[in-house]
C-alpha cells in the first residue's frame, strides 16, 4: 500500500511531464505553421511586386519622355493599384523574415515612381515656362520696323511697342517654377528694356533727334539663362526616369 502511495505522485509527475511535452510540441508546430503561412503570403506578395514594377517600367519606357506632363499621367495611372500585402497570423507576422521584407517593400515600392511623377509634374510646369520665355526672347524689333534709318514713329508706337508689351504680359501670366523667380525677372526685364528704349526712340524721332539702341546683350543673357535652366530640367527628368528603369 505504501509503495502504491509513493508510486502515485511519481506516476502523476510523469503523466504531467508527458502532457506538458505534448503541449510544447503542439505549440511549436502551430508556431512553425504560422511562420510558414506568413512566408507564403510574403513570397506571393513579392512576386506580385516584381510583376507590378516590370509593368510600370514598361509603360514608362514606352511613353514619350519629351512630354513630361503626359508621362506623369502615364505613371500615375500605372501605380494607381499596387499589390497589397495580405494578412497573416500574428506569430507568423512577427517571426517571418520574409514577411518583414514584404512589409518593408510595401512601404517603399511606390517611392521611386512617386518621385518620378513629382519630377515630371514640375518639369511640365518648367517646360511651359521655358517655351513662354523663349517666345519673348525670339522677338525681333526689325520684324516690326525693318532695318536702317527710321524716319517716322508710327510703326514703333503701333507695332513694335505693342508686340513686346503683349509678349511681356503673356509671359508674366505663366506660372513661374519654384526657385526661378530671378530667371522670370530677367526675361521680363529684357522685354521691358526694349519697350523702354523703343519709347525713347519714338520720342526722339518725333523730336527730330538721333537715337539708336541695341538689346542684344540683354536678350542673349536671358536666353543663356533659360537654356541653362532647360538643360537642368532635362537632366532632372532623365535622372528620375533612370532611377525607375535601371533595375529593369
């Protein structure tokens, strides 16, 4: 009887140990299963991301980079519906390295494409500004008053001055890209210089006084500055496009 009493606690201890061991095994299996499920979810998502990136890049490469406004719309449409990382069991989410990678990818996958879209929208504004600036700087006074001596102020007042005033005012209505206020002022001032000098010319003709002026220096300085800006904008677009296509 005493042996039975002694054996009973030992038996209970063994049974409890076996039960605990079984529970540990079951728990390990459940956790491993959750990690495996998270791995599968992550791998499926990463595969979708690769297809998504390839699709966006193909559309970017097929579009005309010379038209940044149109290209920005292509990019925006292409990234409108990115892949979504599906949920996974809590333990799996916390312990799966693949799921951690997928989470990081989900947080960053759109970044280069959004940077490209932003750059393209800025470039579109810049392009409109550059076209407007060059339109002003391509004006020639001789197109309105001809070459040689001018003996009457009629065409100066009725054609030359109004043409440059219109060009100046049209340019002033164009959106100035951020940081290009000084360039805009330089173009404005170049046009204004011709207007002011032409007004003096008309006054001198009417007063029968000799007067001449040249605007070559002012226009060339503005044209060079506009060309430098255009080169920078083109480089910014090329760099942004390269960032998203380099991995293709």
